[in-house]
């Protein structure tokens, strides 16, 4: 019985710390987390679509939140445009088809090609991407917290916007992909190749624009429908990893408290280096888990 108890509390005679607090077991915990990460990668390769996140995102809400941020910064709101929405849908479909997470496709297609392919002539254009978010607010908040995405979202040159919110399997995971495209329309006298600035993913033409014509989107079947697009994967890897992390932190913290109380009761209390190391690790790990959020932007 004493041998079993020593797994959880200090040894009754030597007062050696619980076995589950030894550096040997801490190494095992680390390896288990590594195996968990590897298993997610393997599931994504051999069983695509099993992993992913559930989300309730609407294009209208993203546009609404985008305009709220623009107005806070003193800029005019952007207006929904059917051609930009079509370009965003085509970009999302291409990302799923070629299985990439980037502004440029493996086959060399750039964002501006999708915009021009939708028949939208622009003097300025830009793109923001997001995936694996659970709600619309989280997408815009993440963009605003990134300097380059924030600059793109608050660009005073933009007058119109198109949004695509599409579900599919991307890199082995069931994904809700959000494509945000901005533009300032023009009918240029002379066609000039767009000047591309990768920092912020913005393109602009050398030709001065004519007066823009905003086209409100009211057609059915567009990416700006009020329907919320959801997905139902079997397992959310972020949620599983986060839950496992909190469980481990709770277990180790409980063992540290038990170690302290037992030794104090025995009259041999000590605050050794392993207490400090473990508590420091728990504080850092716990803070990281609390601050961590699902979702990626590009």
C-alpha cells in the first residue's frame, strides 16, 4: 500500500517526492504530448476530414465587424460587391482543390488573378485569409491583432469587399475557410500590370482610377447569404490538446499541493528546487493555454 501511495505522495521514510513528480515522468508527459501531435498529423493524412473545428461564421457579420473597425479608425465603410465575392469563392475553391494554405497557389496563381478573372477591374486590391475559427468576431479580431492584416483591413483606398465562407478539407482537416477580398474599382484607359506589395497582400495599379461605382450585393446564392456555414468534424485537435494540457496541469498542481501538505504535516517541510521548477512550469503552461486560441490567419 505504501508503494502505491508513493506514486502520489512523498515516501513515508525518505520523504522523496512522489514518483509522478519525478523528472522521469515529466519526460513521459512531454513524449505523450508529442505522440498526440504526431497522431493528429497521421489522422489528417490517412483519414482526412475526421479532424477539424465546428464554426458558425457569416459573411454579413464579418463585413459588419470590418466596417465597425474602419469607422473607428475614421475610414469610410466598404460596400459588398458581387464580383469580389465571386473571386473570393473561386480562391477558396482553388485552395481546397490544390490543398494549400497560402496567398499564392502551388500552380502559381495569385490573388489578383482571381479578382480579374471575376471581371473586376481594380486600381487597388487586397486579400486576407482565415481558417479554423469558431465565430465571425474571432476572425476580425485576429486580423486586427496582426499589423499587416490590420493595415489591409483599414486601408483607406478600399471601397468594396467580397467575402467567401467555405467548408472543406484542407491539409487533412475539416476546415471553415474565410477569404476576404477588398477592391477599389476603376476603368483604366490603359491596362497596366498591378504593382504587388506582399507585405499586407495589396496590389495597386499605376493608372489613376476613374470615379468608382459601388455595387451593393442583393442577388441570391452569393457568398453574402445570411446562412451560417457550419461543419461537423469528429474531433477538434485544438480542443483535445487544450483539454489534455489543462488536465495535466491540474494533476501536477494537485500533486505539488499534496507534497507540500504531507511534508508540512510530517514536520519535514522543504521548499526544494523541484517545487520552484514545477510551479514555474505550471504557471507558464497554464498561461499559454489560457491565452491560446484556435484559428489561423494569413
